[in-house]
């Protein structure tokens, strides 16, 4: 993420590079001028005066000093921008640590799991109570809901299953279902639905929704199963 301070650092680095290149070019130009004058003197050009050579040497020396100063300022500006970016990053990290509330996340998950467990405990109590009352009332044991009898009020028993008309109710292993559900939910969470690739994200959403559908279907099976 490009923050204001990071952008300032990018700009400072770019400006420093441009400044250093320009300073090196100016220094090289001054050195080149002196070298050219000296070459002309060596070749016998008597129009070159000592004053011109002295000025060229002074210009070269000045150019080198200015280049060194320019480089020093550029490095300082770049470091200042870097420190600002680091301070911004640290501030963001400090704010994140202060606002993070993982305790609440854990509490939310615990409450959801407790509610899930309590739901199936309550369900099993209902089914067991219905089973006991049917036995007490002498309801016939049958192979399926389609065999329930009018004289039994279209109620029936079959092991842990109890029938009420076309509906079948049974006790379920809430802890086993909980473990299975958690495993499947973890799988669903991992699908890359926020992928920058639109096709991949669309496929991931479809896969995740299919997993969620199966989880919900499995949860409803023990609770209330419709049989045709």
C-alpha cells in the first residue's frame, strides 16, 4: 500500500537520483573542459592562456565540491523521507495493536460453538422424550414412516428414529457433528473468494457456497429428515 509517507520517499529517491545524475554531468563537463584545454596547449595552441587554465581548474574544483554537497543533501533528504515512512509505519502498527481485539473473536467463536452444542442437546432431549412417550403409549414399531398406523395417530418407532406422519426425527451425535462442521467451515474459509482474478474468485465463491450448502444439509439431517 502506497501511503503518503511512502509516496514522499519514492519521490525523494527519484529526485535524489535525478539530482545526482545532473551533478555528475556538470562535474564531468568541467573536467572535460579542463582536459580539452590542456590537450590544446600540448598540441601547440598558443591562444590558450594560463588564466583560462586556472579558471578551468577552479571550475572543475568547484564542480567537484558542489557535486559532493549535492550528493550529501540528496542522501540527507532521502534519509529524512525514509525515517518519515518508518515513523508512519510504526504508528500504523501501534494503532493496529491497540485496536486488535482477538479476545472478543475467541469469545464469539466459543459462544457460537456453545449455542451449536446446546441446540443439539435440546434436540436429543426432545427426541428421547418423544420416543419414551410413544413406548409408554404402545406405539407400534415399524420399518418406516409409510407404515405408521392410523390407530397410532400415524406415529411410529424404529430404533432411534421416531416417525410423525412423513417426518422422521432422530437423535444425533452433536460433538461429532460439531467436529465435522468445524473442519468443513475451515475448508470453506480458505477458498480465495477475494482473488484479483475474477474467474478464480467466481469459482471459489461457487465452491465455498457448495461446501456451506453441504454443511447446512448435514446439520439439518439429524434434526429433521424428510422422507418421500
